[in-house]
C-alpha cells in the first residue's frame, strides 16, 4: 500500500494511472531516440 505525501493511502487506480503515464513517457522517449537514429543513418 503506497502512501501519499500527506501520509494517506493512495488508491491503486491512481498508482496504476501514474505507472501507465510513466510507461507512455518511456515509450515516447524510446520512439524519439529511434527516430533520431533513423534520421542520422539516412
């Protein structure tokens, strides 16, 4: 069970939403890097 900054428990769905957002950011970064590599190769 995670706790927020105020010490109250964080609902699982909130934790899940944050993890999903973090994953999307990671994939976006990877995609951007791949696009840069492709652009450099051509």
